[in-house]
C-alpha cells in the first residue's frame, strides 16, 4: 500500500500533499496577512516578536526562514541587523506577496526569496547561523525530513526556532477553542478570503499536529541539543528553541 499523509482530517497519498498545500496557499496568498490579523486579533504579531526576541539575531548572521510566506519573520530579523535572510517557501504566490510587501516597506536588499520545499532545501550544508520556521512545520509531509534539513543547513552551534500552533489549549479552554476553530475560522475564511476550506484545513491540521512534548522529542532526535519550549497564549501556540549539535 502506498504511503499516506494527513491533509487536515483527510488521508491523502503522501506524494499529493505538497501540491494540495501549495494550491491552498496560492488561493489565499492575497488575503493571507489580513486573515492572520483578523483570526488572531493581531496576536500572531506578538508570538512572532517573541520568537525573534528569543533568537536575539546578531550582526553578521545569515538566517534562513523556512515556510517564510509573506516575510513577517524575515523582515523582523533583517531589521534586527543580520547580514542577510533567505526565505524559502513552497508557494511562489506567497513569496510574491512577501517580496512586494518588503519592497513597499522600503527594504530593497537583504532578503533572498527562494521557492523550495522544507523537506529538500535548495541550500548548501552548514551555511546558516539560524533557522526559523513559523506556522510551517504543520504543513510539511514528513516532519522528520524537514527537521533533518534544518540541521543540515545550520552551522554547528546554529540556532533553531520553531513557532507553531498546539493541538490543544490549556485545560478548560478547549470547548471554546473548538467552537472558534471549527465555526468562526471557516466563516471568516469564507467572508474574507473567499475560501472556507482553507480555514477548515487550518483548524484540522492544528489538531493533527504533535503536542509540545512530542515535537520536542522529534527536535532532539533530529540532532539538536539544549531544547527549550515556551507555551504561548494559554497553550494555543508552542515555541521551541534548540541548538544544532
Ligand atoms: C501558515 S503559512 C506561514 C507563513 C509565515 N511563516 C507566517 O508565519 O505568517 C505556511 C507557509 O508554509 C508554506 N509551506 C507549506 N508547506 C511547505 C513546505 N513543505 N516547504 C516549504 N514551505 C511550505 C506555505 O506555502 C505557506 O506560505
């Protein structure tokens, strides 16, 4: 039997998942940033700021932001004074939005935009001082391969930071979280991005993603040390930091 992967609550042939994910993000690219602000009431900005703050980017660093989409993390890291940021994303339409937003904001250099898959990064070994990924790991087909690629492109001692939703919020909040995820989000997706299904996928893929303990085990198993985890906004988001051994 051929290998399958979860695409939200559906099991699809593993080799089909990246195409489905790419179609979805192509569809919502133009409304992606607006939807993020509406869905999270702007809180995603605080989570991303916490990730960049934890990273403490240093002058001279080369940073790769994988699944970088419209470039929030890349711009924040660049503004912190690093030498350069490479954004890698599967979806050219998301990269195009990111590039346009960056140029509109007056940043004409410092970020390279690369179409590619987190599971087979088109980047050389041991090149980067830091690897960041925000809300990207949930979408990959083989999480272990994406983590192995993170290790491969990092220099020894390089920093790894991953921000992702957690499958469950803190105890007592889950009924409300379910109502919001499975009723409000799809409704907003339909009204604002004209794509209800993309936001059903969002809610379902969050529930399918490993919890912080399981993700921590995978990060360590991929060859990272000094792992730390922070739980954000009553457990809704998980932030992991580690060092490439
Ligand atoms: C939820 S968005 C996150 C974008 C951005 N990092 C942020 O936090 O706003 C997920 C992004 O991951 C990208 N993506 C999905 N699967 C990917 C893969 N296998 N490799 C690289 N990028 C991927 C999508 O194209 C999309 O831009």
